[in-house]
C-alpha cells in the first residue's frame, strides 16, 4: 500500500464511531456555550480531535467533567474528554 512502509510492521487503522463533522458540531456547540459555565468553572478551550472525541480544556476537570457530560447528554458524553489547561498568558513583547 505504501512504498515507505517498514517490512514486518503491521499497521491497523481504526474508524471512529462518529464522523469529523459530528465531532466538529459538538465542539462548536460546547464552544458557543462557553460563558454558560462562568462562576462554575473556566472553560478555556474546545477542539474536535481526529482520534474521535472532543477535548475540553478547563481549570478544574474534576468539577467540570460530570457537569459537561450531563449537559450534553449520554450519547455525546462518550466523546467528551475533559483535561486541565493553564490560563493563557500574553507573550512578552520585549
């Protein structure tokens, strides 16, 4: 299949349960609700991941994960991955 493949190495490709379009739509929906969570936790970033899930960066994953999974429903909860992300800081201009 590929001229650059290493002999003797097996590569397995796994399809995701949902299409990139579906994950992008979920990511957009979560991003549109960013301010919904103010004073509960800080939602800092959201992105659809090509591995088949939506990564949500927050200040407090332990608090945010159950709230987000409940808010977007059981069907979507399996695609949601919540992780800690530091607050962005401006780069030094000098």
